[in-house]
């Protein structure tokens, strides 16, 4: 009897290992008349500060009063985003393409404008109501809308790009994402980039097969901005920028959609822009 139980246990363990080690395909599965929606909430989990150092970058023409006003404006614009939710709508466009529309809506419908009605927060509230992104991915996971700008492509890749080939636990792949973009005035001294999504687990919940994915993204550069002025003098500003993203997501192999998606986005910067920001991103 003990021998029988040992064989049975070994067989079950083998079956479990085989299931864990098998390759699966992560495909979007949306019916022709279906509208799949995800609401995205971005909550601050750390003190967020963003300041633009106009005075250091343009010393010859800096005006402390104007610089302070500009910084206050950016702060007000940043505050306006706290009252905005993003809703992603996915539809089957046909021919193996999934259409993506990202819209904004106020969290608080009773938010009132300032007395003038045309302040920066009111302006941003008006601008933030409507479509923020239009793009598409193939059902097989690759980005279809090659024509969108880099910031929109980043969002599409981060939330909707899937591995184009079958994967198994332990496999890794990268996203079509580029968070840092500088012009020719930036001279880079050091840099580091990590762009990795890992298939960490495959599990069954109520008969549904679910893939668990881990996101690890880091982009870091350090150098200097050399901004020429009308006087011929070059203003050099030592600059550091770092973006980080860590996330865990669960994707239903059977239903072809996210079950859960949780991540933390961070940004650190010094020099032309001083920033310390960290947000929790939840899609449901």
C-alpha cells in the first residue's frame, strides 16, 4: 500500500511539474461586439515634488519672479491630475487587431473651478476630459499602432503589450518602451537600463489558467545639459534622471485579459528638473 501511494504521489508531482513547465500563449481574446474596460487609478504613496530649474539652465535671462511663477504653475497642473481617472477601452477591430482608447474622467464630478474660471487647474480639467490615447495591439501581443508618439507607445507597451511567442515559467522578454528622451544638448556620462518582464508562475483558480508576470524596468542617465545662450556662453547643468517601474500582473490564458494589474512607478531627477515622485498604479 505504501508503494502504491508513493507511485501515486510521484505521478501527481510529475503531472504538476509538467503543467508548470509547459509553454502557453498569452493572447488577447475580445469578441467582435465586446467592450472590455479597465479603470486605472494612480495613487501617491510618497511625497511628490517636481520643480523645474529654469534659473540654472538659462542664467543669462533668468528672472526669479517669473521662475517662481512658472514653478507654481507646474505644481498646480500636477495637482489637477490628482482628480483624474483613466479608463482604457479595448475593442475587437477585426483582422487580429485590438483597438485601444484611453479616456479621462474626473474622480469628483463636483470639482469647482476658481473664481475666474480660466485658471491653470480649470484649463487642465478641460483638457483632461476626453481621449488621451488612441492605439492598437495585435491579438498576439505586439504593438500594431507604430504611428503613435513615444509617450503613447510607452503606455500601450506597459499595459497592453504581451509576448509574441509562447512562453513558460522563467522566460523573460522586454517591452517597446523608452521612458527617458533627451535632445542633442545632453551629454551622457553614465547610463543604465533594465527592461524585463518575467513569467513567474502559472496557476489554476476555479479551473481558470492564469499566468503571473513580474515587471522590472529601470532607466537611468547622468550627465550634463549644455545650453547655449545668446551671449555665446554655454550654461552647463549637471543632470540626473531615473525612472523605475515594478509590477505584478495576472493574465487569464483562457479568457485572454488581465485579471489584475498592480505596479509602482517612480521618478527621481536633479539638475534641470528636481523631482521625487512615486505612484501606485492599479488597473481593474
